[in-house]
C-alpha cells in the first residue's frame, strides 16, 4: 500500500506507546472511523479528556494518518493479513494490530458504502445555460459604438 511520507510518519507516531497509551490509541482510532462514517461528527471527538496530554498538532497529524490509511484500506478492500502486514511494518504491537483489525472489520461495510457513494468519475455539470461574452478594449481615446455578437447553437456548430 502506497502512502505518503507524511501519513507514514503520523502512523508510526500512533504506533508508539510512548506517544499514545492504549486508551488514547483506542480513542483516536475510534475517532478516525467516526469522523469518516458519521456526517454529524465534529472535531470534538478529539477533545476527549484522555487525549488532552497529547500535543494537538501531533493528535491531528495522527488522526489524519489513521483516516487516510482507513480510506486507502477500504478502497483496496484490504483483508486482515494485508492490514496486519502494513501495521507491523509501521511498528504496531500485536495488541494494537488486533484492535485496528477489529475496528476495521466492524466498520468495513459502512466504509465500502461510503466509498461506493463517492463514485469513480470526476464531478461534472449538467443542464447549464451559458453565454459567451467578449469585450474589446482599445487604448485609443476615441469612442466606438458598442459591438454586439450573437448566435445560436446551430450557428456555433457550423464550420
């Protein structure tokens, strides 16, 4: 799984028990899933009292990294072994890997529905009326009568 260096560093900080104790890790992981899956979720999920001792910049960095990894895993329909392998590479211990995989499995269906609703094509606009307007400006001090140009769709399509 290809993730940016920024995401990898955030994920490695999240794996460090010195930065995130077991309780803080669980809270942040659940907050990452909640922020992705619950449209009503707000940033207050990161204001939990058990997360107050963590630098807010580090907290947001790790939250972003976790959310990015969750989305990428969902996009690739990763299984438990794929998740475990990447988490081991990021120095997660066995307990955190199990917790992550359990949370992922519990939310996998909702995550796939969310990703499926986004679609695979770029956004596009339909049913738009438009008008082309072009102004000719001259640096001369003389005044010219207003020039007007108009045509219909048939005339535009002709050579």
